[in-house]
C-alpha cells in the first residue's frame, strides 16, 4: 500500500437535498447488477512493456503523467489493488493502492522520462498492455500538462457499476413563495409590543393524543392559543398574531419565521406534553439551549423536532451551520430575555396552573431558534395524565392558562419600559 499526497485525490460525495416532495416513483429492477470485482492479479514488467492482468472484468482505465519525479499513474475503475512487483527497464519501481473504494491506482516510477505510445485491453477484457517510449524531459513535462489517456475494454467484457434494485425519484420543482403573514390584531398602534402565539402541531400532525379522552394536542393548543389571544386583546396593551388560526400544518422554521418577519417582541409556542408514566403532570416552560437541562428535555426536543420530517424527508432543511450561528454572542441577550419571561410566566400563572417542581427547562427546540426574537415553549401540562387532560380540554382550564400568560406578558413589557 502507498499514500502519496501529490497524486492521491480525495473522494468526494454528492449530496442532493430535495426542496419539495411532489411525488415518489419506485422502480423494481429485476436483473441483478454486475459487481466490480476485478482485482489486479499480476503486473508484468518488461524492458518497455507493462501488462496488468485482472481476475475479473473492470470498467475502464486512464493514464496520468506526473513530473518531478517522473511517473505514470494508472487509474483502474472497478478494480481492487493487488501486490506490486519489482521494477525493470524503464520502470524503476511499481506501487499500488486504492484511490477510492471502486478505483485502484498503479504508479510506475520511471527511471527516465517516457510516454505511453500504445495501450489496449485484451479482447477478453482481462488484461491491459502498455508500451513505453523514452522521451526528453521537456517532452515529458509538456505531455504531463495535457489530458488523461482514457481506455475502455471491449463492451461485451466491460464491468458495469453496481445498480440499486429500487430507485427513488424526487422532482425538485420551483421553491415555494413565503407563507402569507397572519393578521395582526389589536390596537392600530405600531408602538405597542407585538406577541406572536404559536399553536403547536396541526394539519396531518396531531401531536400527542390523550389515552383517556382521545383529545389531540393540536386541537388543545389551538384552543389555548385562541383563548390567550382574546385575553391579551382584552387588555388593550399589546398587539397579537397567531401563526395558525385553524387546523393547518406549518414547518417548524415557518413558525418562528413568521414571528421574525413580523418583527415580534415575544414568541410563545403552546404545547401539551405526554409521557409513558401517566402520573407525570404539571406545566413547564422551555427556553433555548444546545445543552439540554436533563435527559427528559433532550428526548422531548428530539420528538418535537421530528414534526418537520415526512416520509424521511426533512422539510425544514435545518443545518448545523445555522445552530452554531444562532448560539453565538449576538443571541445572548435574546436568550436572557426569554429566560426572564419563562420565570415570570411560572410566577404569574402559578395560582391557576399547576407547574412541575423544576418548571424552567432548557432544550434545543427548532421552534425557539429565532436569533432576534425572545422565544419560549410553554408545555401547558400532560395530556397523558387524566387530571391535566381534563383541565386543558375544558374552557375553564384554557381560560386560566390564557390569563396566566396575559399577566406574565403585561408584567414583562412593563418591566422593559421601566428599564429604558
């Protein structure tokens, strides 16, 4: 084996990310594919001739001249490297290695500059012969700047690349325009703070389902979001917008994207938790952190973030690069404001809403990743718990949650005005 960085090139993968899922076409290929199994069994070196023998079919070959020191590289597609013989004649030494998993590379270290004057595969495709012709150093350098010499075995003896039995076709299509922004309700005064309320889940995504009543999280969150909007509007102190006012599906990035496009002063995402342990109960408030406060928070974030995935395709196209940017120094103030509101929400709503012992928690929820909008995710209770589910499903319980949010919002913005 050898690894010479001057001529070894790195493998590169191709990543195609679909922008829209229009349809999926599955095709069954009945004929099994030919395997690339042509190992280099032997290399025979003469005075000016070289013969490479393969134990099976290969897909093709190409030659590449490399100067300083002078050498000829042979890339054999669909082959595995074998053992290297000693040099002879014009060829001082022979080295072999894998350029990539499906391509063997053979390097002929030259005792003097020489060019490939003739190269051909045998009629059965099982060997490749090359004839070398000595030339001047200047002639070799000029030839090294030219293109590769491509060689193909006879078509009937040519190995084919492996093929998948199933293929998936996903047309990309045109990017969709941005979602229309929801209506801002409340006083016609742009100087008043704007609160965007997000009802979690919706459309084909029901969220958690209560084992006791069959109530769906998407319906409960929408009812609480509407009740919270009504309480906030009745106060006359803020403006309000809902990310969804009906049963529709939104990609997670679209939810906080609406808040950003509206230049919201606060973003509240409403959810209802669920757990295998039906005794688990109580509300909690989450703010953003790449490091989860506990294992339960990490699991919850992982489950909620899967709302973007349909049939294995991530519609949110969320990237690690975005995550690293969102948590830099420019977002610290936003996260601090969100944390202050989370603690305030627990305090103001505690008389009407039962909170967990450790109510303020941290996790990497996609929906909280607006870098310039203070954001919280309010888990209003466990619909897997009978008492919590009854409370959150009732108009009385929804109104109590809404009033708790209203009081926290009023104190939050009053503090901000006083601090200016």
